[in-house]
């Protein structure tokens, strides 16, 4: 017997309970967090004892010590084992289908590889706090696995459609009085926490899908084979409604890896997280080979304040020829900055994008300062519809404040369309060059540490979650944007008065493209490029050079933030300051 359940139990109302079924003992499916990362804060770390059902050997319920942190549920025999890293298992909760049966205090996690049956311990020594870390999936199970158990599992794409626009509820401690429990026969009081906290509600879709392109790229490109395309004016139809400055911010999509690094005592393990972060910055490009970002004009800026992710980001176009974009992000857990310029080369069928510049990350907890290079990107089949993107080359990551460990990550060039596509491999070596850790995976999908089959998942792109597709609905028609990408160019009435007029969100050509007005966008783009040429001429005529507003050149030629942006934004406020008219 199969039964589909309504997938909105945890955020339907303050009772937080599902109304899908009159049967009080039915399973309810927990969902939400991974699918709606922008609206929520990660729950705090939770730990304690739970009962775990074992099938073999010694069938039955066993006490195990669990730690829920950053979406991973780890467990060991005792809390002390867990501290020493002697794990019995580690579950990526966000990738699992989770169902709970409140009355019996049963939790079920289906990770695809394994099905875990957990139960809250009934004992007067604890007030058990269980924080539900949920997934965007629907499944349906009918019985608590303690008794005879049948398992039916369904994944539904409908789950996404039912998520409300604004998840403004805060689910406070919910109390459940248990009358009896099948296994322990005790009457106890429990607390179940659903801590889903809304920060702001953000848009979930672009105002308009991508227009169907009618331009002949070949006519534009055939005269430019082998040339640097950054100097060639391209029609707006080739663009996505995002800007290179915003794409930099997108590289922070998985900044929680840096949060984890700042918490990790072991320098080699820290390097694993930093390297995985560096790899994860390529994940969003997978769906984006179809179009290119807008080139920022000189003096253009972009800010992104994400209290939900714990960072504030700024970027500025600091040079025009060659085009150089600089960015800087601050968090309590890390600082991230980079300046990058690209060389784009068209080879007849593919376009190679060769970046120059260095990415920096510092971790305040350890005084680490990591540096790495970006690898080469290549858009294949650029003239046909079937464009796909590949990244290849070697990334060397070093901590310039300590030579204790180094990391080399290879983005493997695919031999052909095969299973080896998008592969990455990395080694973390010590002072003597001995390999301490190895990582492997795919830059668009996941990274693992160790050797198969015992390798541990360090990161998974939300895009490739196994249970449901957390990409926005119809993302193919909307430039392949992830939820974060959809949010990057959003301009609301609260933000508007706070931004400098140079902020990318005010760029009319990009906004018009976002709204689906290609002709208007093209017109504005040409006007903006003309304005840029005129400003350049004025500077030349007056023997002046452009001075970036929020970045300065450091001693060794890298662009670093001059740490004035957020202060000036607050006082006197950008509305009271002069900015050049860029558009
Ligand atoms: C810093 O990292 C910790 C551990 O991951 C996390 O709990 C915390 O929210 C992060 N702080 C910020 C400001 O992001
Ligand atoms: C990260 O580093 C900062 C600075 O040392 C520290 O204040 C913060 O607590 C660290 N975060 C964690 C989760 O350890
Ligand atoms: C322009 O500036 C440079 C260096 O600042 C100076 O050497 C040069 O004489 C100036 N030229 C004019 C025409 O003012
Ligand atoms: C730093 O920022 C301020 C404010 O925008 C600017 O006036 C100043 O020129 C900048 N300083 C440097 C050294 O770039
Ligand atoms: C910049 O200078 C610092 C210290 O002088 C040095 O350690 C670092 O490697 C330099 N970075 C680059 C990209 O040259």
C-alpha cells in the first residue's frame, strides 16, 4: 500500500504538525532547508544520545552518541569516541529523505545507500533537544520500524511547488507528551525543536525567461579567431542578466566550507575544506555554458550583504584595459578576496577563458592565509546549441603563513564524453611532500575525502542533491540560474536607497535583459559602452588616471579593499555622496 503525503508539514503553521492524515501515528516528511537556503539560518550544533536500530549483528536498538552539525549527522559509540574522530558513521542529512513519527519519536533517514532508523531515548536524565535538519523531499512510510515494517519511498517534484513564498514562521520548542513507547514503556516529556528562522524573503524566480537568441555568433566570431574577445563588442543576446562582479559573489555559494575550516584544528583537514571550497566555486558554472555575464564598466560596484550566510561582499571594476575586477568578502569566520582578469580566446569551436590573478582566504582562528590560482575554463561547441563548459588545469593552494601543508588540485581534462567528465583530484601534502589526505570528486557535484569505498563526502552541490532537484523551477528556461544566482540582481525598496548609484543592480541594460526586453537591453548596452569611452577620453585629455573607489593596489600589485565601503554606507550613506554617472 502506497500513500503520498502532503509535503508541507514543518512550516504550515505554528503547530508545525502535518494535517495530511487523520491517522495520528502516520509518518510525516521533513523538508525545507536545502531547498531554501537563502531564507534560513543553519541550526546550531546538537549532540546527544539516540537509539539506533541495528539489523546485524545484535539486532535491536542500541544507544549511540550523535552529533548534528553543518548538515551532517555523525555518530559513535560514545561521545568521547566522537571527539577522537572514531566514527561509526556520518550521514549527510541534507541529502537524505527524512521522515519522523512524533508520537513514537522515531526518525527515519534514507540516504539511498543506507536506511537509518533512530529513536529518541526515553530517559529522565535528559531533556532531549532534537533539531530537525530537513530536506526538500517527500517520501512516505507507514510504520515505525520498531514494529513490522514496510518501506515505501517516493520522491516528488511537487514538493517544491508547495513551499510558501515567505517562510516567516519560527517553530519554537514543541512539546510532546508521550504516553507510551513501544520499546521502553516510559512516560516522558520531550522537546522537539524546529528552528527555522527567516532572515529575509527573496525572490524565487527571475521576472522573465531567457529570450531565444537569433544572433549569428559565427558572423561575429569568425573575424576574431585567436584574439582576445574581451575587446570585441558582443550582442546582449549572448549575456545572462548577471555581471562578472556578481559571479564573483556566486563563488561564495558554499562559504560554509570556510566556516568549517575556521573550526578545524588540524591544518591538513583545514586544507581539505579550503580546497573543497575552491573547487565548489565552479559548481554553478555547470548550467551556465549557454551565456556569458555582462562585463562591468570601469567604476561599477556591487555589494551583497548576506547575514544568513554570515558574509558581506563587495566588488569593483578597477581597471578597464585590461579589465580587472576586484572583490572582498568579510565574515567572522574568514576573509576572502581576489582580483581577476580574463583572457578569452576563441578557437573556432570553443572559447577558452584563461584567468589571471590570485584568490586569497584568511582564517582568523589560525592566522592562515591561503592563496590559489584559478584554472582554465573552456566553453565547447560555442556555435551550436549544445554548449558545455569544462575546467582544466592545476590549482596550487598554499598557506603563505605556514609551510606545514600544501595542496594541489587537478581539474582533469575530459578525454571525451565519458564518466570522467568534470573530475577533480587533489592531494594534501606535508612539509616533506608526503601525502596526508587525498580528495576526489566532480566539480559540479561532490567532493570526497579518502579512498573509496570508505571515502567521506565533504561537499555536495545542492544542485545535485539526490532526492529532489532544488534548482529553481524551469531553471533551463531561466539561464540555468541556481537560487542564489536568482537573488544576486534582486533590487527591493529596502536596498535601493542604501546602494551607491554605481551598483550593478542599477544597470539598465542588465535589468532590461532580466525583464526579457532584449532590444531595450541592447540599446542601453551600447549607450553605456559609449559613455565609458567618453569618460576614458576625458581622463586621457586631462592626463588623469582612474582611481578606484573602494580598492587600492597593494605593494605587490594585487587589489585589496581599502575597508571603507561599509563604514561609508552607514555614515554618511551613499545617498549623500557623489558617484560618477556610469549609465
Ligand atoms: C562561523 O562558523 C560557525 C561554524 O560553522 C557557524 O556556526 C557560524 O554561524 C559562522 N559564523 C558566521 C558569522 O557565519
Ligand atoms: C573563527 O575565527 C574567529 C577569530 O579567531 C573566532 O572568533 C571564531 O570564533 C571562529 N569561529 C569558530 C566557529 O571557531
Ligand atoms: C602627464 O602626466 C605625466 C606623469 O604624471 C607627465 O610626465 C606628463 O608630462 C603629463 N603630460 C601632460 C601633457 O601634462
Ligand atoms: C579609500 O576609499 C575612500 C572612500 O571611497 C576613497 O576616497 C579613497 O581614495 C580610498 N583610498 C585609497 C587609498 O584608495
Ligand atoms: C604579496 O606579498 C606578500 C608579502 O609581501 C607575499 O607573501 C605574497 O606571496 C605576495 N602575493 C603575490 C600574489 O605576489
